C-alpha cells in the first residue's frame, strides 16, 4: 500500500501534515515535541468528503504507544480502528515501536448528519494524553449543496466571489487556489484570485515614454526588492492554464509606487520629481517622498509623503494615467471577451485621497491648479460651466447646486477679497505649524467645511475619471470598482463622511466619502479591516455601514479585507466574526470579497514570531467560515437573503427575535419550544430589501409541524406593517430547503426599501418543539 501520496507524507520533515504546508513568507513550523504522536491522513485526499459516511485512513505513531485515533466533530466523536498493518510505514519509520501496525481506518455513518457542512479533525492521542491533529476534513452530506437547485440559477448567473488576494502568480503565488476548495464552488458561489497590476510602474521605461508593458520583466529590482511581482501577461497566462477566475487590481495610486523610487521605470515616480504634479501643503511645500520613511506599515519605509495632485489641470498626470490605465484595461477587456467565466472585474487606484498621512501636521492640497479649480467650483465657472479648455473635462454634471458669489464667500471666510483670484482656502489649520493651539473651532467653521467638501469632491471626480477611462477601454461598468478605505472611528473621532457634502469630521478626512467612491460608470469598491469588515461602524445616520453601501450602490464589492484590526494585530479574529461578516456581505448585496492574503502568514502559526494577523487567511477561522458559506449558499441567486442561524460549529440567532415561543440558538437552527398558537419571527432591523430581492420567502421548517405562514414587511421603524405573502402550508411548494411563500410586493412600495420582516408561523400543535433551520428570500 506504499502509494506516492504515502511516500510524500513520510518524506516530509518530521512527517508534517500535508493538509497545510507552510506558504511563502510564513514562519517555519516548530517540530512536534518528541513525545507527541506523528502520522498522516492518506484518504480522503481532498478536504471535503461528499458523503454521509465518514471514511478515512492513514497512520499514526508514538515513541511509546498510541491510545486512540478519532475523528472529532463539533458535537460528536467517531473512533477509528487502529493497529492495521502498514509495512510501508515500518520501512521508513522503523525506529518507532509498532510501526508495522500503525494504520488506522474509519468507516462509520454518524447518527444525525444534517444538511450542513460538518468539519472534523483526525486526532491521534498517545498513552500520556498528548495529541496531534493529523488532518482536517469536512463531511458534506449528498444534496446539501443542492438545497437551492430550484432557485433559478444557471452557470451564466452572476455569482458571489471569494477572491484570494495574492501576488507573484507566475512563480506560484496562486498555487493551490484552484485545488484547495475542490467541490465547493457552485453556479452562484465561486473562488478566484485578486492580483495587483501596477499600470504606471510596469512600463517600457523612460526611453519609451513609460508606455505600459504587459510583459514587464518581474526580475528587475530596486536594491534587494523586486519592482513588481506580476506582469499582466503572466497573470492572464496562469488564469487560462489553471482555469481560475481573476480580479485585476489596477493600481496607479499612492501605494503603487510606495516600495521604492525608480523613475527610470515608474512614471509615477517620474511625475513626482516635478512639484507641479504633486499635492502641496498649507505652507506651499512639497515634502520629499521618503519623509515618512518610519511610518508603520506592511512594507519597510513606505514612500507616502508625495502624492500626485488630483486637480483637472494636471495635464501631464492625467495623460499618463489615462494612457497606461487604458492600455492595461484593453488587454483585460480582450481577456474578458475570450474567457468570460474567468473574468471577475477590476478595481482602481487603492486609497485615493488628499494625502492624510501627516495626521494634522500638514494638510494638502494647496497645489496652484487645485486652488484654481476650488475657486471655479465655488462660483460655477471654468469646467463647471463647460469652459475648462484643452484636455480639461466638462464638469457641468458636478456643478454645485447653488454657486456662490464673492460676497457670500467673504461672509463665509470672514474676509474682504475683491477678486476671485485672491480667494484662498483656510491655511490656519489645527495641528500645523501655522495653527493656534486654541483654534479648536475649525471643524465647525463654515469656510473650512466648504474647503473639505471640495477635497471630497476632488476624490470623487478622480474616481469618476478612472472608471470612465476604464469603461471606454471596453470593460463593462458592472465589473469596475473603486478601492476606498473605510476605517471605523475610534475614541472621540466622528464618523467618516457618507456624502461628499457631509460635514463634521473632527480630523483630516483626506477627501474620503462613500458617495465619492461611487463613480457613474462603475461601483463602490470598499477596503475593510477590523470592525469595518464586521459591519461594526458608527455612522453619521441610523443606518449601518453595509446597509448604507447597499442603499447607495446595490452592486458594491469589497476589494480588500481582513477581519483583523490593523491597529491591533495581536488580536486574532474568531469564527463567529467571519461567519457574520460573510452573512452580511451577501445579505447586503456585495458582489465579492477579496481576502488578505493567500500568500501571507499561515494561520497554523498564529502567535509565533513573524506572524501577521491582517495578512493571514489560510488555516484561519475565517477560511472555515467561508467553506460553510459556500455550502449553505450554493445555488442561491445573487441578491437573495439567507439566515442559517449559524453552522455545525457555531450557534447564532442572526439577529432574529421570537415572540410566542421560547428560543434556543442551536447550531445551524433556531430551536423553538413552549409554542403558542401564533409564533412570530422578527428579522434584524436595518435590512435593505427591494422588490427584486423578494421573489419568495423560504422557511426551513418541517411542513408537518405548521399549518400557515404569513409574511409582513416594514419600510421604516414605526411605519405600518404591510402584507407581503401568505400560504397554506399543506398546499404550499415544499423543497429540501423548506416551505416556500410567494411574495407579492405592494404596488405603492415598488421603489421602496423594506427594512424588516415579520414571519408568523401557525403551528399544527403547540406541545412539540419546532426547529427553524433557515430563512431565505430568493431574488427574482
């Protein structure tokens, strides 16, 4: 029985498990203690076992003796038969006693295996009680991923994507993405990768006017560091060879050139050599690019002090950005036409803002071109009147609702300017060398608010330009996303801006707003870490973060994310956080989530030196939560809503409350007891449910235990409840997912949003308990 797989496992140093080999950049695993068992799982090879029966085999050894080998599930344990002949193991591990009889096998059907994914560990324990996990697998009963087979999805349906953020694709940076989740993908839940393409850095160089080079030589270095890890053509080649879906991070922003200064190749670095192309401080200065070289970050000495200006008069900046971005986008558009199932989308410059990195020591952008545009924005002149001149965009669509007169400007600024050319934004700012320490009224100053609104407007315009240029190059607007970071406010920091004209931030906003990251020819792409990734953010209004995203853009996406908090990297996210995050992303219309990072730290080594929590994905609780999500949502159309009340390894009420019964949050179900004649299930508030999200409601209950289901919706807290659907259960459509209730959307609510659902169950009898395994709204 000495197969190639067994030989590979035996040859591994210390017989380390094959399930999770260390990745590039991960710490070297610590060898097992001498008295701990060693071994391997030979079968099943794949992570998922698509069966109701646990069938596994392998071998385990200990310097003294093995007490037992078991498959540990969240709620039960299956014991293996141990002591089976393994002459192949004895030939390699003869120094261990009983090596020739070290085999184990499991062949058993657990008593109660419901239609959910059941993760388990195969654990060997020695006579001293020390254990070793030999492997991790999942038991997925047949039919589990077909619960939504009648929901209308097809292989051509839009899908929710989990994207593994990675780099160095041609040298193996995407290795195993195409195999690690074998069997988990479905028509509506898919796996792919997200890869950065630095379109201003991968060029033909100075001698060729920095034109974009899709075949850029990734061996080029800046000191000891590679200039880039990926060329566009290499990524396209790997995608086709491995048949793996790709999302392209088209980055020409501040992070794209932050690693090192190479103006010979990087047009961004070349442009920054001319201060006229840069953002200026309130003192008309432009700091050196490495001025913030000691700034903490994910790379050594990030060069973030110089940023390219965003004003529309920076013709050279706009020329190179548009030309190179469109060159890359045209090749990606050709790829999308030839391989439509492999193309996920693109996102644009990550973190576009007016430089905020000096944290109140310096404020930007006082570039002369920006000041000119500020004056024209105030009065509705120049490009805002369609008269910007050569190579300047027509900004009439972005004109202020009511332009100001010079008299009104003087009143706001407390000045006596006699010419528009004299108008200046505030330069006496909190925390700067020119500011009074007593000047704490800045945040409420009307003139400062105008200036900060304009800075948000600048960012909005730039993202709109980038999206328009990308769309002009042939990429569908539904596949174009921005990449704006939204950080949860801490302490006395007020919420970040929802609208471009939102006021009240008591810090440098950097021009960031949600509205400003939603272009006319594209969608919102959010960068979320920590509390923001969990949908736990204080907002300027009553709606939550994801609800706000969904209300403003039903086609939004998360283009970079990790549940770890960048400010608290020692805290490791738990399964419950990831479960809720993925549940809410799907339920609030997100199209995808890009996860940091496939080739980052391995979760096996959490807490060890060199481990970085916010770039860790593999072998983390979040990866486990993703697998559960892929199974529970398989075949469910994008735009639907699903509450599974946890999983086989987690109990959660999903924010639902119950009247008319006692409730216990079981794992992957609500267990109801002490039933009354009418049991009311109330959804969490602040949902974003439109007519297109609600073709039918499905309640996962035993159809023999209920006689009637009624569904109601509420548009806002305190408003009337409106009837959305009802059914006699005996006559209703019933599938493995549950009882279906057709939804009839009230005509006067056609364009409205329902924020809360109420599901009323009439039990057949009140004596026996009632289990609710899921509640779903199936999109039309």
